[in-house]
């Protein structure tokens, strides 16, 4: 067997080199909450008696993303925002994040730095510094992000009441449309197509909107598994029936979604209901408490489950539970 390195093979590196590469792109965490960031056995945060909100989210190659459609910087960016979106849903402000990278044998230091650059860009845009993490080898690439936040009165999925409005904050359907364009091999030549592809590659957690919903909404969930499924989860947690009005939802959808849906030959409403990874917010609250940035797409009533009101004499449609990692079939 030849001792020469195979063409294109990554140069071996040590864990300390990978840590140094990540620290170089992530920088030194600076915040009044942070006593100690990257470099020790653990980070030290001092939140001064506030209520802490913690979440963790994993992005695994072959399950959550395919490398052929993303740069490694995209992987770092989108995985970070996916985790931070859970804080947005609970009306929490971010304090800091931990990142665990599991790297396949072919990964290089350049790859590590590219993931770190995406994470660093996301961290800066969200005001959520990376304060530590872990590195390990694995058979496939994965990025696991833990985000810590604080909130005076965290929002929950439970709390919606009969008579509440159902509010949508942010866009839905764009990420699914972008994914379908990439999967079908459609070139993103139009502005609408580029917007949809960007929505899937580079989603943005709505942290400021989530904080603004606190004290106004009674219940909230982020739209990560599809609007239909997440509405069903909010309904179950609150013990109510959630009704999405098809006409109101159509009116809330973006022109870019309508244009791309037409090119794909699908209904925009289906992309909005079944698509995930938009990281919009779905909330329930009283009409008089509705913020100006929220759009009414339905209502909360007595009962159980989630339905789509088709209007114009159409039969109500039961909404499914959404994406499930462990569902069969």
C-alpha cells in the first residue's frame, strides 16, 4: 500500500488545532453576563437571579441537511438559528451558546473554520456569543447547539384560551419552497427563487419579535416542523382547538412564495402548512393585546386538535402533528 496521501484527503489535525481554529473565528465572548467563556473546562455565566431558559438542537448530516446544497458556513449559521429560535418562542433574551461539533474523518481544519464562521455570523446577528463546546469524531457531520437565555415571564405552548386570536409572526413556506427548488434542480434565477433558497439556507431566529410577544401572547411556538403540525402541538399543550383560516393564511403569505409555488406546480397554502424550518412564530392572544407586527390567521375555540377552515362551504380539514424524527414510514 502506498504511503502517499490520497488525492483530496484532508490533512490530519489535533483537537487543540481545531479548538484554536474555532476560537479564532468565534472570538472572545464579551457580555456582562459572562464571567468566563471559551478556554476552560466550562463557561461561567452570572445572570443575577433571572429566570433561565435553556434549549438544545442537533443538526445531523443526512437527517437535517445535505452538504450538496449547503456550504459549511451555511450549516453553522442555520444550526445556530434553529436552536436560538426556541428562545424566540419563549420570549427569552439570549445569554450565550455552547456548540458541539462531531466531525467525520475527512473533515479538515478549513472545514472546521468554515462551520465556525457561520456560527460566528449567526452569533453576532443574534447577540448570542458562543462561550464553549466540544469536539469529537463521528461517522457523519453533526452540529449540536445549546443556547441559554433569560426571561422575566417566559412564554409557553400552554396558555391559549377560547376566544384568543391566532397570530403569525414572520414568513412560512419559503424554506420549504427553497428546499423543493434545490431538490428538483431548478436554477434560482428569479428574485423570488433566490429569496426562497436563502430562507432555507440561512433562516433567522426572530428573537426580538419573541421578546416583544412576551406579555402580549398567552402561548407561543416556533414553526420548525411545519405550521400544521406546530399548530396541533400548541392546541394539545393548551387543551383547546386551534382553527387556521385558509383565507387569512393565504393573505399573509409572501408574493415570493406564490411565484415559486407556481413554478413548482404546487399550492402555496400547502407549502405554508406542511413546510418547516421557517422559524416563524405562531402565537395565541387576546385581540386587544395583539402587536402591530402580528397577522391574524385564525382563532382559538373550545375543543381539541387543530383544523383548517377552508371557508366558502368547504369541509374543515384536520391538521396533522408535523415532522416526527421517529415516525415510521
